[in-house]
C-alpha cells in the first residue's frame, strides 16, 4: 500500500496511528515496523523551480509562517485552518462569580457533556472547565454526574431534549432549557468571540474542539456540525446568562 498525503491536523487518524502511537517524528525519513516514511518538500526540487515561484514561497514564509510550515514544509497543524475561535488560551480556572454549567446530550456516536462556565464581564473573560465528555450515558448516569460536578448549581441544557431535561430535573438536578431561536448559533458564537476564553489545562476534549471547530465554507456563517459538543454546551450557558433579564444573579459586572 502506498499512501501519499499532505498533512492536516494532528486529530487525524493517520497522525495518531502512524506517527503519535509509533513515536515517529513528523517530517522524518525513517523506517518504523512495517512502514517506510518518506518526507519531501519543495526544497528537494528547488533546482527545477522558477525564481518567481521561490520568491512567492519566501514571502509566505515571512508573512504567514504557520501557513508556510503546513503547506510548504508539510507540518501537521495543531489547529485547523479557519478555526472559529482564536481568542482562547490555556490557564487556571477561576471562579470570579457564580458558575453556571452548560450541557449537551448525545448517546451512541455523540457524547453527553458538561462544562463549568464562569463569566467576569468586568474583564471580559470567560473561564471554562470540562467536567465530563462521555458517550452512551443513561439519564440516571447523566443526573448522577451532574450532581457530582454541579451539585445544586444551575445547568443549562439543550432545549431540543425536553423529555430528557424533565427526567434529569426529576432526579434532583437544577436544570433549565437553553435559549434557542433563528440565528442563535451564530449569535452565541459572536458572544463567545467578544470575550477572552480561558480553558483549564485538563479540558482535553474542549481544547481539541477549539482547535478544530471551523466554518463550513469560507465566508459562510455556518459552522461545521462536529467538534461542537462542549462548545454548544458553553453557548447554552453563556447565552442564558448574557441574554437572561436576571443575569445579574449569575455574573459579575
């Protein structure tokens, strides 16, 4: 089998299977187990390239170093090109106000999630902490995990699941439906883009989503329907607080 590729992000199964799991350095020419790695770039063919083309590449190297590394040197990207959120960093989770939790629901292919959200509007900062990201959870298991992580705190869950919300509430969770409507996804994204997002270091699935959540097409306002199970939960919690007339109860101004 011969596989020829231009690298995408490090979340791709090829990177995980053939590089990460085997301990192979990306960009190397080597033999590992039953696989031969041959890495080539424009530099290997530079004698046959025109001066104008080389000048274009050099301009890319100076002006767009990350693009140069990926497109010209074949580096695997940490973030997908055109990601929606670039306003985030990894840092200590801080409770500067009363936390609210966001929750999205799945079962087989998609996980059920819970994320703690703490907003400080004075500094325009949102602190985020992933609580769980698990598939195939029953209603009772979701409720048990909710009580473990949020106790009696307010949980804003996906309003598309009214029966599930009712069942979780009946098991002692303080859960409310999210605020939805036409344009609520893009509006929620714009709310998040207006703040600095600080993600706790142990929120590995959230970091993965932020590195890969992007627009469906260039110049569109529709995001891809993947890498969003925690991000959707965050939108529910943030939208509920910043759109709710009683939001002063939850956040610091």
